[in-house]
C-alpha cells in the first residue's frame, strides 16, 4: 500500500461532500469496515436458500461482510447516494405508477431502469470522486463499486448515516424515501466515520402486505425466489407457473413495495438527465413492445440496464404479461400476436407463449 500521508480527516470529508454534490450525488457518508454484526443474518439468509439461483451470493460468502478481505488495505468505505426518480416526475407520480399497474395492456418497467444504466453512471462518477481524492492526498489504494461485487451496500449505507434498512430490505431515508442508488468507494484512509442512521419504519407493514408474491416473508427478510425483480431480471429459466399470474403487467422489476412506502412521498428527483425516461419506455403497451424485433430491442436498450437480461428473457417476461392481459381483457389482438410468434420462438419463450394462450 502507498506510504502514509498527513491529512486533516474532517476537512477532507467536507471536501469529499462538496465534490460528490458537484458530481450529482445527493449525499455521502463514511463507514468503518467492521461488519461482523451483519454476518449471522447474511449466513442465515444464504442457508435458507433465499438467494435463489444467484450462486455468486453464496460463492462469495462472508467476504460480503469483510471489506478488507475484498480489497486488502481498506480502512474506510465512502457510501454514496444518487437519486433516480426522473426529473419530470410530477407530484402525482405514485398514483400514476399505481394506475399503470391496473391497466393490463400497459407494460410496466421499474422506474430505476427507464433511463441510462445506473452501473455506468455511478461507476464513472465514483471514479471521478476517487480521482479528486487522489489529487488531494496523493496516490492511494481504492476501488469503486456499484452493485457489482460482494458488498453489503445497505449495511454500509446504514452505518454511514445515509438511511436505515426498511422492512422491504431497501435503504430508506426520511428526506428521500428509497428511490436512489447506492455506490461505494473503498479507500485505504482512516476517515472519521459518520453516525449510523436510526430506523423509522415503526409498526408499518405496508410493504409486506402489498408484495404481489409475498416475497417479503418477514420484516427485513426477502425470499428472492419469489421476488418479481428477481424473477424478471436475475432468473434465467422458466418462471414458476404458479407465480406467473402474480406478475401482472410487470416486465422488468417491481416497485410495489416502494410505491406503498409512506416515506417515498419525499422521494427526490434526479439531478442528472441520465435517469430521464427514454421515449420507447414512456407509457409503453405490451403489444407495442412485443412487436420489437431483436434488433429493435438492442437499439432501444443500448446503454440501459434492461439490456443485461437479453432478448430471450425480455420476450419471456412479455409473454407472461400478455397472458395475464389476455385473461383479463380477452382482446383478440393479444392472442393473435402471441400465436404469430410461437413458431419462431426458442424453447423457453415458446413454453411461456403456450401458457399465455391457455389463460383464457
């Protein structure tokens, strides 16, 4: 590791906060690296199999709770928050999102995924933050992360004072709800830590009650195998037929637990244009998206988080949503569109099309 440099920790943290705001972050906080208290909960979650087919979760094991094992020499973690609610979201955005869920022919994509891929945005800006840090204190060991490595993001964010873990397991803060991304900068500097955030969920259980698949099996405990975000994004194979009707018209992710959370009345709009909703995802219908060719899909999702699920899962998800819409509306155009695509579909998508056509 580089040699020691003398620096004023408090002054440096204040500089970091200013740089972070200039780079589009809403807040940063500093946490230490002793996460031992989080290890039993992580082990219990893995042993219950709640990570589903996300084998990397088990493969990395307790390294997720040991920052200095992941990046040797790490002494502090800078956690950063970046709000993603689109800049043009009106005061009635929650009601509009909930109304879309009740329109069976509308295609619902999670709010966070309607603009540019957050991995790219946060990683680049965290690296710029690291560059400014190094320009001030000299070359240091560091590494940036954005949902891309075995990091206990919410645990670190809580310890850094950015918010608390809500009962839905997402990070929550009183002045911004949960509509934000988290990123981390591991550094080999012993920076003064921020006080941890306290929890403010109280007796509320709105997120548990609203979950379509009851994936939140207990407060602070999520069974990913039932979570619509997991099923539509992480899960590569067939979706459990028993869960398909519960997906409704959600084709990429699910925001239900966030929409019902009282704290999201204070969700903050993004400061960056990167998270503005792209035109193809502005009030899209299922049939319009079903008409996309693979080339259309690749063009419209360039630079988007949606691209990562690939054409096959995209079509699988749409087929399920169309089946649910066919059951509810009986619109013959849906059955015609599904049937027309069946012969050319691969095995996975063909099976979901067959299921969809059998819904009425």
